[in-house]
C-alpha cells in the first residue's frame, strides 16, 4: 500500500498576478496531486501538496517552469 506524503512549500519570485496558482492547480490535477495553494501577503505563494510521490512532483514543477524566476523551499 502506498503512503500519502504531505509537502508544504513556499514559492517566491514572480508568482503573484501571473496565474501561477491556476497553473499549479492544473499541474496538480494532471498528476493526481491533492492539496491547496494560496497567495501570501508578502508576495509568496504557499502550497501543501499531497500525493504518494510528492518529491517527484516537486521536481516536475521545476522542470515544467524553467523560465519562471522562483525559489521553492
């Protein structure tokens, strides 16, 4: 049986006002990842991703958005 993994991430850079949350939701839907994403007052985006392989999904974010100036912690 696969265990669910929760990953809380903070994304900074050019991530507000550019459709980043919508893009991330579409990527999650496509890859069967659950969770939530929200804009923070300081300009960052915070997300919790839930999947059986969240580490692989985090790598997918970096591969899918190579031109976006962002940092994931």
